[in-house]
C-alpha cells in the first residue's frame, strides 16, 4: 500500500470481495492462453528456429510488461491518477471525444485503488502480453529478436494503450452508447479488438515489412510449402490455450460487461462451443478440399473459434455461438490459402487470419446478436477504428522502426537458422536440420 | 501503392466519424458508416496489392 496515493475522484462501482477473489483467480489462470499461443508460434515455425521462437515469446512478453507498467498503463488510464483526470478529450459536434487516458504514473497508488480498477490493470497486462506475441509468431524464421522486442515496446507503449483506453477505460468508443445512442457502446469483453484484431493487424504489418521467408515464393511456380516443425506443440498449445481462454472470457465478462456470476457458466460453454464448431468446420473443409484433415489448419480453426468467442461468448446464445464458430472455422483455411497463394503473405503462425480476421468477425457477430438496438453500428464504428487508425498507425511506426532496428535477419542468418545465428545453439542439437532445398 | 492504400484507410475512418457527428437519424448514419468501411476496404485492397510480389521478380 502506498500511503501517499490519493483517493480516485470517481471510483468504479463497488465490487464484493468474493467477486474480486473470483476474477483474480480467473486472471491467474488466463496466462495459459498466452502459453498456448507461444507453443503454437514455436510449433508452426521451422525446427532450426524453435529455441529462438520460444525465447522470443518470453522476451517480447517481458519487454511488453515492463514498458506497459512504465508508460502504457498511464496512457490507458484504467487506474485513476492523482488529479483524478478522465483523460484527454476534445469537443466536436456537441460531444466529448475522449481519445487518450491520463492515469496514475507508473502504477502509483495501485494498492489503494478500487478493486475493479486493480483487476482492470491486471487484465490489461495479460492482454498486452498476448497482443505482442502475435506479430512475433508471424515473423517466425526471419524476424530478429531485437526487432521483436522493439515492436513490443511500440505496441505496449503507444498502440495498445490507445486502443485499450478507447474501448475499456471510458474512451470515445466505450462512450458511443451515451453520446450517440449506439447500444451499450463498443463491446469487447475478451479482447477480440484490443488483443486479437490489434495483434493480427500488427502481424500483417510485420509480415509486409519483413517480407517472406527465403525461398517461400520462388520465381516460377506456386509458393513453397514450409510446414510447421512440430504438430504436437501446435495441438497441445490449442488445448492449453482453451483453458486460459475459458478464464479470460469469464473474467472479461465480469470486468467489461458487468455480467452477473450466473452468466459465467454460459460464457464458458459458449467459448467451448465456438471453438468446437470452428474446428469441426475446418476439419470437414480440409477433408473435402485436400482428401485428409490438415492438423495445422485445424489447430488454426480451433484458435479462430476461441478468438471469435472473445467478443461474443457472453452476449450470444449457444446456437448463435455455434454459427459464429462455424463461420470462423470455414473462412480460416480459405483465407490462409488466399493470403499465401494469391497475396504473397508469408504468415507462418497464421495470426493475420486467426487473430486479425477472426477477431473482427467476432466483433461484428457481437453486434449482430446483441439485444440492444444500435449495437451493430457501434461494433462497425469500432471495426472502422481498428482498420482505419490502428493498422496505418502500426504500419507507419513499424516502418520507421525498421530503419533503426532492421526487422529481417541477413540472408546467411536465415540460411543457417535463427537458433544458430542469434542464439549460437539449436533447440534440438542431436537432430539433423533440413536445408532449404529439402522443401522443394 | 502500398502507402496510398494506407492513406486511404484513415479517410474511410473519418467518413465513419463524420457519419456519427452529422447524421442523428439512423438510416443515413448507417449508410455513411458502411460507406466509410467500404473506403477502408478499398484502401486495404490497394495496400495488399502494393505489397504483392511481382511475378518473375527476384524474390528473397
């Protein structure tokens, strides 16, 4: 406890000790989702970059946590500052547009803050940790560790706080309901926008700037298949992520939707239903298209279902959630194929599709199935903000960063493998590492 | 091309904001928000095309 910390001028609604303990317990389980995604990132890359991928997962999370504590949490504004300021606003069309937070500097007074504010900050820490993992996975096999950490700095200091303030900390998107009678304002209970869409769009920026892996798109013919090196990591990562996701969505429903405890079992069931419908849809689709189900695409389908549920698990009915998951499961393999074969996007972890596209779809579906009138329009405005502001902003910042800290490893390093080049040792020292030519 | 696309996307976003500020009635507001999203989609298509590798180029 900090005895010098001031009392916030506008405390959030009171939360009972029991609910506080429950949400805290849920948030302590939620990092399993991060662990699951880290395993997926590693398994979907090549064996000669496995240690680099897993170490990078830890490094970017560590950097993001520190930068968010030092800078990002202040700009998010979930923890009221000494002045009790609600953030930076401007007035247009007779309305107040709150666009940036001004919370407590470096988490000062966290121990004295209202329970709900403390849990909100913890939720945001986990969210920023997940968000920075997604571009790291997409840049696998050519993205330098220093560049990965530098992108984590930018995301956790600037981009994530901006989006999190708009959506979770009383920003203009959260106020769409009050200011413009659009439902309950933009709804994002589990981070479909702030974590997954933001991370997926950042992944797209990384893939565009870093370029494809060497030999991925040869001069002639189709793109070269570079399958993930460990399907067991990938599928176990999905199982691990599911446990974390159940806790994540339940905690988000209480924190951001003020859902009663009685709504939590249905939220958990909907989370599982969305993932289940998605994997079944992907399984059938890949079976029909390729003759056999594809393990990595099915894993991506499962994860896309979980991502879509992050927006609507506490809002939709079970039947509607099955529909949401099934749609995510159908478009995931198709979009992965389109990005790779037609659009020259080399995304080893599939984050652009699985987190970016499925996150946006989940947000749209939340508006479609929410009972409040005007909710769909609020969700569309939020999606427009993600595509129209966050993607260009991330791309601009990453392009500038690339001039200072080059994203891409040199050709020799890529040929050698990221493990040997950047770490000096491989993840599997007794295994034979395949050369590029073996993929052809 | 790639930068042009990324510049068009914020233009779509401002169209969406303008819809909120200028049209209190629902039908026009919905139409303008959808138009804003369409402009963003156009910008995304341009950005994607700008980043596509040309056929026959010396790829990494």
